[in-house]
């Protein structure tokens, strides 16, 4: 969101961000309106925040309303989340459909995806288009496929050897250590437990010099218990949330993303751009790029732990990790060379020129009832 907003400012537009929370430094060239959300339950807080946004936007004149969460009144939606109703139908029982939470989020999704709406959809994963169309019959003309953004600027000015020494010193690791990096909050959904089990399957000699570094905001207790169960607690580093992920990527040897679900996985592209060999599950939207670049291993679906164990073992014993990682660098450089660095901003600008924004309002069909 911030990258797109900055690109729009660079193109000469004024941008205001409406949000309930902001982490990190506030940007100097972008207005940020921090709004309060109230409610006992999560969906009630969402509704409260939507109401606050509707009021704020209604006090000014805007050319385009862009949402990064599903809600009524959007001109464009950045589809970074999987289809809610599809996930609910596969992972929840029949009773879930009776809850106010379910009705609220389905109403929000319908307000974006319904065939009768006009919201344009910026699509990250091509396969998700069919899922949305299955449930909402959304016309093809409203979907706009986005190429993966190649974040080369994240690594500008960083020297791999220096970063490596710094990170190893921080965690008291030998400089010849093999570092497996995992990045992403919601550790269970991102498959950190699977990575722990895969590490435990290695030979004793391999385990002695191999560590998993997990970055993300989540309670680490469950993952530490799994590491204790498999007797590799000393090999797991729970690094928490960090603002130096690019440095961590340059310091690592392998990137692993054995997610149970992942609509796209921009972090996968970041790892490839950093020159890391990658192991991902097939159900990650960007897994196809790993396969196309031949930069690692795509784990088949349904997930098989033994396949993961073997893939990790084979990559760790490979003598050409740098060469393997270079495939990813070459691949992402090719994408960067053939696509605009502000592709999304260009699209949003064209949307704003096509039509004036409709008034931002919530068509309240009692989602909280």
C-alpha cells in the first residue's frame, strides 16, 4: 500500500490513507488519518472502522477510493486476501454460516465482487479469479492482473558479506552456519511447524550447523514446544517482528515458505530478488515463479512432510547454493525490465481518469445482525 501511495505522489497526485493503525514512521508526503474502531468482536470493530472511513471520506472530494480490505463503496480493490466465502466453505462447519461474523464478511466481499457492482479488482494470483467468479459471477472485465513487484530497491547499498557477519554476530552463530529463513506472521498458517520438523529430520551432523530464523508477529510458544518435542530447540531462533528483513534475506542461505495457504506471497519474490534458493508449497500463488525460475523446490499438494524433508536435505548439501539463488535474481530482473515500476499506480491513475468516484457509503443490510 505504501509503495503504491508513494508512486502516486511521485506522479503528482495527493494521497490520503485512512487506517485504524500505523506501524513505523509516518510518511512526509502522504496524509495519514488514524481512525478509532470500537466493538467487542473483530467484525464489529471492522464495521466501526468502515463507518469512520465513510464519514471521513464523505467530508472531502476524492477522485478514487482504493481499498486494501473488502468493504462497500470502493472504486478499486487490491485483492491481497483469498476469497472469504470459499475459505469458509472449506474450513468451517455449517454452523459458521449462522454467525454474525460470517454474514458481515460475506456482505463486505459481496459489495466488492458481486456482478452488479462496479469495483475494479487488482488481482495478485490468477487462480483466485476463478474462485471469485464461482461465487459471485464477477465479469472478466473488472479484473486486472498485476505482475509481481520486484523490490530491488530493498537491497540497494547492502553488502552481503557485511550483512552476514552482522547477523551471525547478533545471534552468536558461526559464520559458516547454514541459515534457513522464514518470514511471515501466523506461524502455523505459514508452515513454520513443517520447517521445524524438516530440520529435525536432518542427520545429526547437518543439524549441528543449521538454524531456522523465524521472523514475524505471532505467539512463539507453540512453535517452541514443537521444537522441544523434536529436540531441536537450540536450532530455532524466534526473531520476532523486524524492520531489517532485507538484511536478514541477504544473510540467509535458504528461504522456506511451506504455507498452508498463501494467496500470492510477495515475500517469495523478495527472497528470489535477494538471491536465495527457495522451498515453497504449491498452494502459494507465487509458487509458479519459483518453478519457472528453477530456483528451488515447489512442494506438491496435498502437502507431504517426507517430500519437504528430502527437499531441504538436498538443497542443504548442494554445493551450488549461490548459483541456484542466482537463477532467481536473473528471473526477477527480467520481470523488472519488462514491467513498469509503478504498474499499480498507472492503473489507478487510469481508473480515476475514466470516471468520477461514486460517493463512499455503506449499503447497510444489517451485517451485524
